[in-house]
């Protein structure tokens, strides 16, 4: 790519992950001339590394859930046009202890359940929702239909290509942003000017504005996840699968009175999981592989070595929830 000399845009976005693309989408719809700059050849961060889960089921009723429904409508609008898969997979929270089931039952008795499109599932009926579950270890579950799956490895790139084609968004990949001093942006591909600049570059914020980064108290979060080889075609997970550690983590269950008893039980039986910020999610990708995770290590941005202990904890919990082919 040749060097650019003072290219003018209404809006320059630093970072081509999903947050950057969301800004590009809305700005383009408003008629702005938009450029997106990313230091990598394509998005490599959290946008392509996680579960591809649109987790309406995890949101607390009110503004969080309302915002999630609004976001889903945009995903539903964009997916068929951009050419990536968006499917309503559902999610099942599996209870294997009385304390977990008590929280699910309280949730089911509240007004929140209707907002999440959820209902209780008896242990003997679990196989109809997810044949891969270890139903003999469960006392019941909560199924929510309001959970959607995208292929996180493809959606970002296809959305960027669609924005370029439909809205003439300019993308500058493999381009390092060296300095941002609005309205000027200096990059390895030359200089840009813009009426507005939005930073969506993840940890790039720390290098561009180290003082502001430190003052805001932002912490990095490193996740540890795994993916299996594709499972046989006849083996299907169907919904996202989660256990009790997810029940205690998500805001949707935060007002359930029995949550305190669940937290007490987990502190006694699952302290290593709590220490590593682990709650297990199991999801099947479009190629049949299974994504399993995850842990959460908060810090100052330094890359931590992969922990075999964390892998073992995640895999043990996953094996207790489901059986692979």
C-alpha cells in the first residue's frame, strides 16, 4: 500500500474488531465518510477468539436486556446481507446441585423468565434439548431460546467486506497508528485528518494514550480456551451449555434470593475455579468442532503463560456436563 498524504474523512476508527465495525456501520448509515485503521492484516483480538455468543439470556432485565435486543436486531439485519451464519441456538443452564436448582427455580418464578424466553427443564427431559448432556448427573435445567450463535472466526471479516461494498467504508489493514492528535492521525501508511476519531483498538489504547489508560483504571483480561477437532456429523450439541459457575456469574440471576447459598457452596467446593475466574461454556462451531472455556485473568496487559492447571479444571467441568463423541 502506498503512503497516504492527508486523506480526509468525517470519522476515523482505530480498530477493526466488532466494536470498530459497529461504529463504522452506524456512522455510515448516518451518511458519514468513514475509514477504519487496524495494525493487523485482519481482526485478531477478542472479536474472533470467543464463543460467538449473543447472550441475551445473560443480561439483567431493564436497560441491559433492552440494549441486547436492539443489538440482536442489527445482527439479524446484517448477517444475511454480509453472508455469515446467525442461528438461534438457545442456551441451557444445567443444575447438578440443589443450590443451583434453587436459583433456577426462583428465576423461573420471577417476571424475568418471560423476558428471557426461558423455562425449566426436568432432568428426564434434558436429552430432548441437548443429547450430549450427562443427564444422570443433573437435577434439572433452565433453557432459554434467546441465545444466538455467530461464527466468530468469519463474521468479523465478512462484515468488514460488506461495509466496504455497501457503504464504501475505507479499510486500512496492516497499518500502525502512531499518534492521534485530533484532527490529525499519523500512521505507517501516511497521515489522515478527521472530524472525529474513535478508538476501538483494545490494548492499542494503552500505547496511544498511556496516561489516560492508567487514569481510567482499565484492566486487561486474558482468557484461556480450547477447541476440539470436529465431532462426527451425527453428533450435535445444539444449545450453548453452561453449569452452576455460569449461574452465579451472570447478572440475569443476581436478584435471586438463593444466590447467596450457591456462592457459599461454590466457595467451599469450587475455590480453584473461582481463583482463576473460570465458568465453563461449551459451544459447537459450524465445522462441528467444540469450543470450551473459559478462565479470566485480570492484570496490566502482560501476556501470561498458558496454565495446564487451568486447562485441566476447565476440561474436568466440561466432562462433567457433556460427553463428546
